[in-house]
């Protein structure tokens, strides 16, 4: 679910916070989702898994793990 960005103008941001506190505006706007897109999203992971070989899945997972554990370069 996409989140809305806070207003960049400080006055608008203050107004938004005040509206949320006083209950004038709902905090979360309901997001309309396309039912067909939701169903395809549920099937996507399984379909991708079936399309890839075990070696390809392993290579992708190792690359993802390396990216997660990569440390930022030390500043000198």
C-alpha cells in the first residue's frame, strides 16, 4: 500500500498534523485495489519459482544475501 508523503510546506504539515489530532481528517486514506492485480500478485512468486531452475534461484538468492550484508565503505 503506497503511503502518502507529508506536505513539504511547514504550514501545510502543521495543518495536516492538527487535522489528524483533532479528527477532522482520517489518518489513513483507503486505497482502492484492482482485484485482478491482487490475484496476479499472489500467483507471481509461485510462477517465477516454477520458471527458474534451482541453480538460477540459488544465484539470485546469493546475490540478494550479499547485497543485504554488504557493509558501507569505511570513510577515512
